[in-house]
């Protein structure tokens, strides 16, 4: 899937680059127009295309340090309030924070990952309600969520520490 980041949804402290394929955390906020689509409560950005059916996947290059989250979000995900990944009914993410990997949605599952992740494949099967994460290097499954989708689902990305960036491949 050719996933691009949607600049109209990016938090003002996130800088998009590489033709909207990479996102960086910045200490300073950019002076951007605050629209209903733009995240201001969480350091997040959505993919530009959402899905209401079918199977889709995309790969993301991640850093071995810092704080980031990748996965999917419902179109109705809150834009102006903070998103707490571990108690969110609208996001399903794989996250790195303080050196610890976790899978987060309505709860947090701490993950034991033997080798640091560098490239993650995110797979969405809309009708089956599956969001599956793989280590793209060896295609070993990291985690799978089971959900029920009733609205458009978007690729979701968050970076929240200095020097952290992720890139959609």
C-alpha cells in the first residue's frame, strides 16, 4: 500500500518531510492553521487515505530509541484532546517508550522483543477486524489485535520525543 502522511492532520510539533513519508518530532510548534482535522491534543498524524474494506499493509522504519507509536485509528479519533493509547477505543498501536515495546488499545500488553525493531509491517484486515504487526525483516508476528470496525480506519503515527522520527516505506 502506498501510504502518505496527511499534513492537514499533523500536530504543530510534528514536521513532515520526504514527500510526506517521514515525520519528525520538534521542540517548537510550527504556526499551522488549526482545523478540525488537525491533532492538537496528541503528537499524532494520520495517513492520507482511509479504508472501509479490504486488506491493506504498509511498512514503517522506526528508531531503536525515543518514543513512537504506529498502527491504525478510527476517523473519529479525538483530535483536540490527549489520546491515551492504553485506554483508547479508537487506536490500535505498537509503541516504543523508554526502551519498552507495548501493544496498546483498550489495554496495554508489554512485549518481549528479542531484537530491536527497525522496520514494522502493519496489516489491516477490515472485515475480519484484525490489526497485525510484523517484524518486516523476518516476517515474525509481533502482536495481533481483534476489533470490530464500523467506520473508516486510517494509518496512525505518533512521535513524541526529541530526535525521534519514523518513515513510511
